[in-house]
């Protein structure tokens, strides 16, 4: 119960910061997706069961805050949590390179899932106009934020027992 409360507080604080503070800092339209980074870190460190739950609530909060098509972020974050959680037992958790590679793949997967769902729902989806705004710049920002967020999730999950 305590762990669930900690994850809920982390997600609520993050969505508040992502919806209110980040648009003030990143004024070009593209900004990091901290919730995506949290879902990936959760999957890599705790496994797919928790990552799917965290992905569900992170996506749900993001759907409420964004005003986009409801369920789009929820579906994408749950899928990414599942995929990241599959690697949990196969990776060295203290690695610095792992979260960077995982967030690169997750950013592309998140964008691809959202574009495919929008296309299947009948929306006109153009590839080139969204490439820069929805893929390249968020990818750069996500890579910059992934190490500190991954370390935070690691310490939150395992405590301060290691040198990581």
C-alpha cells in the first residue's frame, strides 16, 4: 500500500510539473515526456506488472491533462511499460547506458503507437511535419532527463544501497 501511494504521488507531482512548469521552460512546443521516462525506468527496474500499472495511471493522467483523444496516452504508456518490463530480468540495473538506449526506443515506440492509433481512428496523419516536433526534439529532451529520473526511480525502488 505504501509503495502504491509513493508511485501515485510521484505521478501526480510529475504530471503537474509536466503540464504547468515544462511549457514555461520549453517554449518551442516540444518538451520532454517525464512520464514516459518514469514508465520505462519502472519497467526496467521493477518488471512488467508494475510498469503496466504505472503506465496506465501515467497515461490516464496525461490524457486528462492534455485534452487529446482520450485513451491514446494510456494505451501507449501501458504498451511501453510492458515492453520495458520484459527486459527487467535480463539487464544490469545499475547500467547508465541502458536507460538511454531504452528511452530512445521508447520515444520512437510511443510516437509510432500514437500515430498508428490516430491513423486507425481515421485521422489524417502526416509523417514529415510531426517528425521534428513529436519525435526528434522530445527524443533529445528525454535522453537528457532519463539518467536523473532513472536514478530517482532506482533509489526509490532499491534504496541507497549501491553506488549508482
